[in-house]
C-alpha cells in the first residue's frame, strides 16, 4: 500500500463499514434504533487497524493533558453557541422560550424538563444547581466515550494528513465535508432534519460539520490532546439537544439554519486565529505529543 493512498483506503473502509451499519440501523427502527450510538466507534476501529498495519503506531495521537485548560472552550463554546442562538432568537421575537422549562416556587424547583441524575423531584435551588452541574458532567463523560470513536479518526488520524496535503484551511474544510457525508444515510432517514432529510443530508449537515469540525480542529491543534475534541464533540451534541427543547418555533428548519450560522461565526474566528500565527501547525505539534506519552 503506497503511503499517499493510506488515507484514501482508510476512508473507503470507514465509509463501507459505516454505511453497512447504517443499513442495519435502517432495518432495526431507523432514527429510533438503539444501534445509532455504536456507529461512532467504526472510524476508530478502522484507524486502529490501519495504524497497526502501517506500523504508524499511536504516539502522535496526543494522549496528554498538558494544556488541560482547553477543557473550558471545549465545554463552554458549544454552550455559548446554544445560549447565543436562544437569546438572539428570543430578543428578535423570532422564537420564544417555553413557559414551563423550569418552575421555581418559594425557593424550590418544582419542575424541570431536563433529565437530572439526582432526580427531578422538588428540590432546593442549591441542590438543583449541584444536580444540574453533576448531571451534565456525567452526560459529557459518557458522551465523550462515544465521540472519541469519531475524533480518534477525524482529528487524531486524518486531520494531520489532510493539513499536509491540502493546507490548513482547505484541509479542515475537506475533512468537515467528509465527516458530514459519513452521516449521509442516517440523515436521509430523518435524523437531525426530519422534515427536510434530503436537504439536510446533501447540504445543511455537511455545512454544519465543516463549521463544527473547524472548531474541533482548532481545539485539537491548540490543546495538542485528542481528549479535547472528543469533549467538545460531546458538548456540541448535548447542548444542541437542549436547544430544541428550549426554543418554541414552528419552523424547525429556521432554528437549524440559525444554529448553523452561529457555528459559522465560531468557525471563522477559529480560522482567523489559526491563520494569524500559522505555525505550519502540525510540524512542531507532532513531535511534542510524541514526547508527552
């Protein structure tokens, strides 16, 4: 196998196995299938096999946490994107918040639409805050286990190869497009864009993965740790789910377009940040992560 063909063959195997699994998902309930989360492990499984076969090893993935403070943008940038979308829509009277999202009375929480690991029973505000924070820490940890399966492949393996081949900007964009079309059968089943599956699968979802992928590429390059994009990916999934609980609007497509647009702003800022210094980003990073194992 020629070295220049490695990433292509890796993608062919990833897409073939993943699309076959998405066929199984279609046959076992579609978007209601309990098999969907396991799809996220297929890219990692294939990349592990390729790293072993090509003797590339695993030292350059970035296992360390020397730049642990990137946990903050990994969690809070997706949260800010969601809150920014919510309050922008509400301020412009383009959507409204539900009246019964949280109900507080006499210093107690009486009702919450968000699932909480310590229960949704009536509870004091301090206990609710603890419950809310602890619940989302647990959700993010569990979510990161699944998203690691994707990030180990997209960011931890293919990103370096794409940046070297296509350059910083186009490398991140092309990888985002590939990431989007990897979801194609699932989105065509109605996942994420249930009322516009074709438009979502062919155009909107790939645009969203370009934007989110640029952010996750940025945080991987800056943190030099594979755990940060995995956490950011989990946070993006978790808080995006909250968005559509928080907003009341008849046109879900409009909400999705606004959400994608806000991520576009984040992606633009990330590209500006990366291009401003443009340290031929992976050259020094690869050597450094190998020394942090």
